[in-house]
C-alpha cells in the first residue's frame, strides 16, 4: 500500500491561537512529525477523496482550498464567495468529479470538476430555530446507500435537513428533535441561544449505512439519535447505557464494514475527557474502542478508505491518537506545541 497521510484541520478563533497556528497539518501515517501545509486560513474540515487520495480538500473560514499532491501544497479553489466558512464535503458515488460542500452561514456549494471550481446552490431556506453567537453551520452530510439523491445534513445549531434531489432543495427534519426536548426534560440544554431545544438542535455529525439503509444516525450535544422514517421522528439510542460520556461530536460508518460505527463521545464542547466508542451492530450496542487518555473533547474520528485497521481520533487541544492494527495498540502523535482547536481529522 502506498504511503498514507493523516491530516488535521485546526481552527483558531475559539479562545484564539497565538501566532499563525491554524490551518491544515499533515504527517505520514507511520511518522510523528507534523508539517503545517495550509497556513492561509483556519480549517474546519479536511477531506481525502475516497477514490483519489492525491485529491485533498480543506474547508476553511474563507472557502475551499485544494491539493492535488496529497496535501503537500494547497491553493484556494475557484470559489465564488469570500468569508464563507466551509464545514463539510460529500462526494458523489456515481461520479468522482462531483461533490457538495456545506457552509456557514447555512449554504450548499457544488463542484463538477473534482473541487477545482464551485457554484453556490439555492438557499436551503431552513426555519430560524433560535439565536446563537454564530451562524448555522452545515456540519456533515450523509447519503442514502441505495438512493443517491437522498441526502441528510446535520446543522449546528439547526437540527437536520433533508434533500431528495441531490442537494438542489432541502426540507427541515427537526420538528421531532424539538418535540423530544419538550417532552423529555433531560434532553433540554440552553447555553448560547434563546431556546431550551438548543442541545437537540446542536447537530455535529450524521451517517447512514448499507447495513441498515433506511436508518439515519445523528450525533448531537445530547447524545446519539436515530430516525427510521426520513427524519419525521427520532429515537434516543441511549448511549448512556454504555458510556459515561454522551456529548456526541462525530459518528462515522466503517468504509469496509457497514454494520460498524464509530462515535466520538465526550462530556461537553470544551471538556477534559472523552472516548471513542464502536458499535458492531449499527448502533444498537456500543463498546469503548480506544486505549488512550485524552485531555480534551474528542472532536473527530477518521477511518481509512482502503485499510480498516487504521483509525485516528483527535481531541480538541492538539492531541491526535491512532491505531494501525485495528485497536490492539495506540500511538499518540500530538500536534506542535501551542496548536489547539482541532475540528477535523482525515487520512488516506
């Protein structure tokens, strides 16, 4: 197998990074030394194309940056807007050149040329769910395994939206998330907004699996939730039965084993503890997977598209842990001193 790389997307505004310490960092998968490969802008997501690991995209506080040499160098893509934060990418399984990107303020962009140029799509027109100190972010996408045009997106702070036409138009799927916060006092959380439904609307990640194709799994501040009816209703997966941590920051499906999910669970957005959990039965039961002791909220899990034994996880304040043998042993490769606020990991 060719040399793999691990990438970390680092933001800087959350309390401020001293000096120029944000952007994208890269290291060889079996190495320990990180290189600061994108220095121009804070990065909130990094994407390695599953069919072409030479192609790496970074979502930043000023649009999209693109690399065609496995992240050795980046340049800003032909992106139509300035000052738009990009938080997510979604490749098209039928055409590797086509992909979507999700922005903040809430926006959808499309590329038909492997991310070289982008066009802004129609406004998703989501309802205003509450006032917060930042604009709503399109945090993650999930595509139906059997219906490529059916796409879901997790919104921070805005719940979930759904498209049935490949991302051209969107509908809201959050009414029942709000209803759960009304009916269940334990699911109420209000920290930065004007609504007690904030915790249920605090969408961080979303995924779908071929092992349970009509099931959507959502990670929010209040835990992990599942919908089996296209977002009309949501059920609590009650991860507190398996984990002392319930703040859901990331959830992903194994590229090789569709019944296997990984979830980053922590105490809160800015906490000193967390763990990576794995489910082998599409979210019904969970077991702790990592063998590490992070000192910050777990923000992102990265799964290798070609090698199921490679799993990486990042904690907020600069810690990165990884296994190359399917979880038997773990290695810590922290980012350089002073680098904090990792938002995303990618590998490939």
